C-alpha cells in the first residue's frame, strides 16, 4: 500500500520535471568533462596512437574524468538539481495544491527525494556513456588511431560509480533539506557552495570527513591515488550514515512546518 | 448533514488573531458562498479546512469525518483551488492534469472529461504559463474536479474572469451541484459575483462570522432593512399619526423613518396626514440591495 502510494507519487513528481532545466542540467553535467577530454585530443593527435594502445587506456580515461566529476561537477549538479526540484513547487505556487492531495507528507518527501536520486544516477550513467564516446570517437575520426586495445572494465567502473553515488548522498540530503526550506533558488546554492568550498579547502585537514560534502573527494584520493587517510570508517559507510541522519532531520523539519502552502 | 463543520475555530499568526471562534456550517448538497472583504479570514479558514495550516484551536469536520484523524481520506474526496491557481507553468493543460491524475489514481479518460467541462479541450501543446488568468482559473477548477470530489472548495474562483467567464463558471458550478450532487464552497469578496450562484451564505469579517444561513434568510434581512422615508410639514405630528395607524416611526435627518410600507399603507397614511392638516412633501420607500446588507454586516455601510 505504502509502496503503491510512493510509486504513484514518484510517477507524478517525475512528470513535473518534464521541460524543466533538470534534463539539460544533467546532460550538460554528464557530457562536460568528457567533451573537454575529447576536444583536448585534437591538441596532441600524434600521441594518440600510443595512448590508445596502452594496456590500461580506459582506466586512465576514467580516472582523468572522475577527478573533476567527484570534486566539482557532481556536487554542483546535485546542488542545482535539488534546488530545481523544490523550485518547481515554489515557482508555480503549487505546494498548497500538493499538500491538499491525499498523500502523506512522508510519501511526498520521499517521492521528491527519489526524483533527485534518479537524476543523479541518470547523470552518472550518461557520464559513463559520454566517457565511452570520448574514448572511442578519436579512433573513429583519426585514421592512424586504432580502437583502444584494452577491454573496458565494466564491473570495476560500475562498482566505483556506485561508490561515488553513495559518497555524494549526504550532499543530496542536505541540498534537498535546504531547497525545501527556502523559497529562494539562490540561498540553498549559496550555502551548498560555501560548504563545498570548505570541504575542498580543508581536504588536507585530518577531520575533513566531518564535512558531508567531502566524501567523494576523499574516496577519489584514497582509491585512485592511494592517499593514506585515517578515517573512522570507509567513505560509503560514513556517507550512508550521514545521508540517513540528514534525511531524517530534513523530513522532521519538512513535516513540522505549521504552514504547508 | 454538514459537508464542513468547524467548531470554535480560532487562529493566530504571531500575536495577530485572524480567526476568532468561527463556526462554519456548510450543508451537504449546498452551494455555499463564503463572503468577506480581503483579509477577513476566508483563505485562512479554507487553508485550515484543507489541513494546510495546523489547527491551533477548535475542531474541523469535513464530510462527517474529523480532519485531525482522517485527513487523507477526506482529501481524497475534496477538490480545491486556494488563492491563485496552482499550475505547473512549464506543462500543458493535459500534463498538469496528468500530474494530479497519477496522485489521485483516477482513470485517464477523466482528463478529457474535465477539460471539456471547463472548455479547455483545445489547448493542445500550449503551456500553462501562456494561458490567460481566466484559462488558468478554469484549469485549476479542472484539477479540482479531476477525481470527482464530493466537496469542491474554490477560493476566489472568479478572480481574473471576464463577465462571460463568470457566467460560464457559475453555470459549471451550478451543473456540478445539481447534476452530480457536489457540495460547492466558493469564497469571494464581491457578493454580486456569487449572489446568483449560492444557496447558502457565510459572511466573515475581521476573523468573525457575522452571518450564516440561507440566501433566502439574507434576503429577508434585506427586506427588513428596507424603510419608508416621509418628509412632511410637521414631522413630529406625522410620527404620532403614523403610530395611531400601527406604523411606528422615528425622526432622523429631518425625515420620518418608518418600516417599509406597501402601497395600501402608504395610501392610508398620506390620507390620514392630509386629513389632519399635515402636508406630505415626499414619501419614498428605500430598498437596500444585498450589497448594502453585506456592507452592513461587515460594518462598512
């Protein structure tokens, strides 16, 4: 019964983002870094044949692209997506209509959160697709460049993608909380940016893991660069706990509002 | 049975009391006009009835159920549009309705039906933010009707409608009430806008309910507020003579004010006055319209 209500609610919420900026935002975020990598190939065409025959070509490409993604693009995209989803109600003065429907507050809250999460997953999937295109297109364009010799490590990439998605869950939860609380589009972005800058600026601090925006960056440094950091638990566990705590707090704040539209 | 019954409903925003002991009684099957000037407390009352505001004091029953305990069940049987239309501007009319259809889980055919009802069937790919205010109001009503509610709550639905649109809306709401038995509550700050539509009226001002009853009862009050004004050569004597004929009067503004007299009574009185040597300069019966009665009720006549 609860799942059924959630499904219909999610389906309704998913339709609302049609023709909104969420789609171009997710697509832009997914394709931005792979496009830059692809364009950069044109500057060093001579080096491409040997690069494409490297035994770990795909791992290298993936590592290069995920650096900007983990530290910057994904957190930024989440900030924007969360704000956009909440703004659909604020801008259209529709909270009151939504809260006058026979849906529990938990269902509404969960359905909107699920839309953001699905968009994040969609963004990461598109990013992988874009990365594949960035890798394969030069081989199709330049005659002297052969297709990459090494196979694509799908399972490894899928595991790492999933890990990064879990790493950014606290950002999703906190940005969602802020977006629900604020009628302004800019305020949650401002707070999110400040926290993100703080997390990047304190990356060398031993307690950096206390900032919920830092887990993807820490994970990237530890996994891909084998950086030795002392953490109470692995980043996914910390991010998961953080996500649950912030989401619970966010729901309590959302449900306890005396004025619902 | 009451479709809506509030008992002792009071509400404050910060320290400011916006509702004070409001006992709303909307009979099932009625078209209830909820009247009051802007800021009187209409929208606050309706938001409380829909659970959009937390009740601070008093109780609310909707469709015979306690709102506190059966909110979701009640909301599944209530259609509403509060304040300005809540529409997703980036979506078409059909898409807007589809958003709510999925929530209310009603059959897809309802979208076409309600669009036809409100005259928006041909809007195609036009987005809601390109609609006129009148079209937006009609789409908001379509949203409210989508799940075939037993109770329709519309806050100022005539806002932005031209006279033709108001006529159409009136016809639509009357048809919904007569043909489908839907109880309709419409709020407005203009009596004339809903006078031809409603069966019952509630007048609210400064957070208190000043009148509640049938439209007929309000019209009786209108009749009672009518008066005959008499201007004579000797007003004091005229009051005494009128009293001798069972017409109690008083002096005000240099005139004799009597209850509204019919033609026979007017004839009898003028004859009696003339016989007594009192010259009648003017006799006129002033009938106040409902708007003035409304203004009387809110103390602004």
